[in-house]
C-alpha cells in the first residue's frame, strides 16, 4: 500500500501515516480489505 494522501480529522483517535511510505498490503487494515477481494491466482 502506498499512501498518496491523507486527511486529518478532529476526533480523539489519530492515525499516523506518512505520505509516500510504501507498506506491505498485509500491514494495513485497508490493504487487508482490498486483498480479501483480489481474484485467486
């Protein structure tokens, strides 16, 4: 997963993600959701 943009919110919970950082798909919640819907090889 490559973070290309982020939006901060005013809530109490903050997610720290740096723009431009490449993370393995299994290391992020969004990556896990996207991987669950990838076609089987």
